[in-house]
C-alpha cells in the first residue's frame, strides 16, 4: 500500500514537471517568433510547432493552460506586427484554439 502511494506521488510530480516544461517551451517559442519578426524572417514553421505543442497540452491537461494570459498577449502582438496573410491566419487559428480551450475548461473570458 505504501509503495502504491509513493508511485502515485511520483507520477503526479512527473506530470507537473511535464506541464512546467510545456509552458517553458511555449514561452521560448513565442520569444523566438518575436525575434524572427523583428529580423523579418518567416515565423510559419515555429507557429506550426507551437500549434502542435498547444494541441498536445490540450489533450493531456484539459482543465487549464498555465501562462494563458501571456500567450494571448503574445499572439495579439504578433498578429499586429506580421506582414504575411498566411502567418496572420496561423495566429488567428492559434488564438481560436486558445479561446476554445478556455471555453471548454469553463473559464470565463472576463476572468482572464
């Protein structure tokens, strides 16, 4: 019984660590996009990678996304600064994914 409890605690810690790593990776990808925009490079490949990361996190942790506010602000800022329509569409798609996730998790937009 004690061994089972230790295993449960260990598994919970591993999940928490994975969530933290996912948030850190998301922040790094957003910062990379900002740097690429400043240098007039394409951000589409990074956005596709970010979208996959977000969708994976949605599948694993459906209740919340840590750093939601930061991500929405970054997406809005990038949407204003990118020039290419396909990148704008990718950013809008990511924004809609975030909003849908929050709607499903029950978080009201007024509480963001």
